[in-house]
C-alpha cells in the first residue's frame, strides 16, 4: 500500500510539472514585435494585435488596446 501511494504522489508531481497547453506565453517573437510596434507605430501595432493570425487572447488584446490608447492620448497631449 505504501508503494502505490508513493507512485501516486510521483505521478501527481509529474502532472503538475508538465507545461500546460493553455498557458499564455507572453514573450514570443510575434508578441515582442507587436509590443515594439505598439510604441513606435501604434496603428500598425493595433492591426497586428487584432488580426486573425494574432497570438493574443482576448484579455491581452483589450489590455494592449487600452495601453496604446493611453500612450497615444498622452503623446498627443504633450505635442499640443
């Protein structure tokens, strides 16, 4: 009985340590390029963010859109 319990614990540890297929990867090449475009060329960055081939999930799209809108608003206010 003790042996099966240890095996069960080892199996659970292995399951917990394997990477999830649904995990969000924040720093892929596509996402890094989009982050840079959001600062340098915001309209193209938003296009990359909302395109169908985008790797971003909906919550990331909404957060990045908010960040870009605040950035552009601040940039315009500083120029006026």
